[in-house]
């Protein structure tokens, strides 16, 4: 039940869902099960009531999970302010819960839904924690800094600047013991007001986090969206970059490229490739091709797989360039699969004829058999292919339902093993013409 519910929440990160699905937890109470049923049926109002009851009951074992699904239900009803507050309670009361990380992913989704780009940028590059205050200088003579060398240096920060010779404003007059007598018809002059002390500057964390005109009930500050301190998390960075990609591609694509080419974190690199591949920006697709050429092997596989879904006349040539640069069968097999996704008969035939690795060559042949109008190429291949690849050609002819070529091979093939195999293929094909041939030639 729990795994199924998480699969229905499309915006949760894949890594987070896998962690939650695999982790053991205490069995749900009846009320928690009922709340999840309401959630699964998209009865958000009822789900909110039930999840609230579970979250507030100290006897419930899965209160942290209830807080998360409560926030998710509030998100579904566009009650973003309460969703953020619920997530804050989850993080405050259960800081070690595995649901906290999923809650942070939900925070990113809320920022995306509200087009709060400054919040997303803060997820990409969390603000540095405030520096500790500088120690105050000692007032004893022993704490005075040594005399500076002859070279001119700025004065120590604890020294006061010299007082100007001519004051820019008169000092306030001393307080008289009693007010001076009033001159007839003239009011006594009031002493000048002391200067107003400077106001403390606002924290940089609170400045451009929210757009102008945003409801103040939803925006008490940046901490409303980002907990403090905000832990760095590459998965959440990628999720935030996904929301920023179309509007800030010039800044986002280099960041995703850096993640995608990181050989030390292949899982995160693959996620970055998926985000880039979903963009229609030419720079994003160029980056995917670059990763396919020189990224870490697990990430190259993901990039090549995504290239098979690209539109454009140049994609096939780019895949074949990657093929010629590749030396590992695993990369070549993925290129064959991507060419099959693009229904590229010509390139597959080229690989089937020229590839020296029998495993890669046979996969290209079998893939060719799944494509329309591949029968002429397969018929040529059976004659030209090495003996170890002719079984693969027979399988491809069966997939393409080329009964005429199978019957011709059954009549002319000298190898008894291949002849027996092609008869088996005809029996599996089971067309009237194939069955008649088998009956006439036992």
C-alpha cells in the first residue's frame, strides 16, 4: 500500500521513493490506513482530517509519516502555506525521520508551483551559515597590537579613527540645572535632537527570496521555505535546477553539465542527464551528446538512451560517432538499442556487417528484425554473416515473419543444425504456407 501510494506522487524524487519503499516501519494503525485510502482516492479534505488526527496523537507510531502525507494532501489542495508549516513541524519534531528528505523535495515542488525562482536558487546554492562574530579586542595594555612595521598598513580594526580638528557639528549643550528664563515674546530654543542610532541591516537570507506583492501570510521569510541550516543535497539541487532550466538556461545548463560529468556520483549524474534530455534547448541536447562521448560509463549509457528519443536529422550521425569512439560492448549495445528506437535500418545494417564483436553484431541483427521493411537487409545478411551470427539472422527473419526466406533457407541450407533450427522457426511461425511446407518435407 505504501509503495503504491508513493508511486502515485509523481513529483517525489526517485531516490527518495526507493529509500522509503525499502525501509522497514511500524505497521499502520486503522486510522492511518483510512487516511491513506482517502489520499489514494483523491479525497483530500478527508485525508487532511485523518492525517491531522494521526499526527497529533502521541500514541500513533507513524506520526512522522502522517505529517508528510498531511503536507502532501495540503499541497494537492493548493494550501501551500499550511503545507510548508506542516513540513516545518515534521522537521522540528522528527529531525532524524526518513520522511524529512521527502518533505524537502515537496518544498521544492511548492516553490516550483509558485514560480519562486529565488527559493529554487537558494536550494541550488544554499546560503553559507553566518560567520561567528569577531572577538572583541582586549582593553588591557598587554592586548594592544605591536607597532606596525615601516611599511604603511591600515590601522587595526579596534582603533578609533582620529577625531577631526574641526567638528562637523556642535556638541549638544550641557543640561542646565533649570530652564533659562524666557525672553519676552520669544520661545526658548530647543536643544538639537541626538542622532538616531543606525538600524541593524536585514539578513541577506531574507532579501530576494519572495517576489514583490506576494501574500505576507505565506512569506514570513526565507526560512518559511528553507529550513536553517539547510543541508546540501544534490538530488534536491537537480530538482530545483529542473524548475529553473527553461527560464535560466544560461546559468542552469553549466551546473547540470558539471553534475553529469562527475564520475564520483553516477546516480546523481544520470538524473542530471535526464533533466537535460527533457529540455528542448539546443545547449541542453549538446551537453547530453558531450556526456555520451566522454562521461563515466554508467552516465554515458543514460545519455545514449536519451539520444535515441531525440528528434532531428543529425542524431543518427551523432550516435554513430559515439559508436566509433566506443570500445566497450556495453556502450555499443546501448547505441544499437537507441538506433532501434529510431528505426534506423541503415545504421543497424552497417553495424551488423562491420562489428567484430559477435554479441554486439547479433544484437544489431535481432534489433533490425523488429523494424519494418527490414526483410531485404536480413536476406542479404544471412548470406554475408559469419556462421556464428546466422542463428541471429534466423531469429530476426522469424520476428519479421518472412516465411518465404525461411522456406528458401530450409530447402538450401547444408548445415543440419541450421536446417533443423529454421524448421523450428517455421513451426513457430505457423502460417498456412509454413505448415504446408513442413508437411510436404518431413
